[in-house]
C-alpha cells in the first residue's frame, strides 16, 4: 500500500511540474501586439513596403494591428490613439509628413508604448519621442541624381533647365530629395531649377503636374525632368509620349525608387536614371522591434542603402525588382 501511495505522489508531483513549465513557457512565448500605422497605397513602392512589413511581422510571430490611413495624417493620428487605447506593446509609424506628431507621440510615451519609425522621418525636435528609425538616407538620393546629371552634361556649357516633380508636400522624402539635388548642384551654375511642382508620389498626379507645367513653360526649353518617384515618372513619360517630345532622348528623365516599371523604361531608353530606394524594410524593422522589446540598445537610425541604375549601367544585370 505504501509503495502505491508513493507512486501516486510521484505522478502528482511530475504532473504539477509539467503544468508549471508549460505555463511558464507559454508566458515566455507571450505574443507581442504591434500597432502598424501605414500612410496608404499611393504607389507600387508603398504597397511593397506594406507587404514587406506584414510578412516580416508574421514570420517573427508578432500579432500586427494594421491600419492604412489613405494619405490622411488625421486618420493616422486616430489610428495611433486606437493602438494606445488597445495597449499594444509597440507602435510602428510611417509618418506621412514630418510635423504634427508631438501630442500623440507624447500620449504613447505616457502609456509606456515605444514607437519605431518606418521609412519616412519626423522632425528632429520630436526625435526624442521615438526609439529608432528604419529607412533610406534620402538626401543622398538627391545627390546621386545630381552626380548623374553632372556626368551626363559634362561637355555642355549652355544653361541646363530642370523641372522638378516633387512628392507630397512636407513629406520627408520630398523635402530631402529636393534638398539633396540642390546640394549636389550648388557649385555648378549651369543647372537651373525653373519649376518645382507636387505630384504626391502618384502616377495620375505626376501626369497632371507636368501637364500644368506646360501652361507656363515650353518643355522644348527644358532639359531635365526630375521626378521624386517612379510612379510620377511613369505619369510624366505617358504624357510626353502624347507630344512630339521623346522622353529619355529630347528630355532627360530622372527618378527614384527602382520599381520594375522604371527599370523597364530605363531599358527602353525612355528614362535615363533611377535611384534605388528599397521598400523591403520588414526584416530589418522587426530585428529592431525585437531589440526594443528586449530592452537592448540600438542605433537611433538604421539606414537602408540604394544603387544607381542609369544609361551608364549594365542593364542586363538588374534583378527582377519584385515591386
Ligand atoms: C521613400 C518613400 C516614398 C517612395 C514613394 O522612402 O517614403 O513614398 O519614394 C512612396 O514611392 O510613395
């Protein structure tokens, strides 16, 4: 009888240990909840950026609350407040513009919810309100474009007139791609920025923007059209192809992103330079998210880099872009 009781006691002890271990391992495997506030779906680039983030978050076993603000900062702020109310473990924010985030990010800080910035930047005076940034070093993209133009026009002495089709007003890539170009050309007096208009990073608005420029500028007096992204460049090329001006030949077209559509136009000689801006930030983003949640120290900026694809490149070596 004693042997039987002892056996029962051992079985009970082993069972309770197993239950405790499974509880503790389940606690260890707590699934973190991440609120992801995305700008919208303004370009093919943005759609790939969203896919990249969601794919990487799923692979890393995070529960993602994804909200798409359809180009509205007001909607993004509402989304952030709903994440705070839901007590998410961390927020990923792609800020549509640089300013206007102070109050809502202070509310996230008051709720002890860390914020990681994806792709675009917020203004420096509010940089204490987020943990870290993952995205492109955008001013370099403007300088890379300037370097291409100085190479292409190295033997030209006459004035070189540039029309700029900017991205969304106050968006960090629009500000920095403009500033980078100006910085890159500042010591070369041949280059003149004769018009700069917004196309909101959208194909349709890029087409509309260049059409509006023709109301005040004769495109036959324009040498370069600098588009802040490929979708707007696509719109510009489609407009020019309805005129007697040959894009890529009569007028130089420069763009940024590296979408398949732009590479195809580059290969067809209708675009002259495409600066790569890789949207596939998901893997890097969730490495950083995990480090933040584990309390590890991380750099304030985690920059992605990009190549220059131009008429001087070996275009046969460009891999399928995937966006
Ligand atoms: C750049 C990114 C820009 C892309 C556009 O980092 O924010 O937004 O260049 C996209 O295509 O709309």
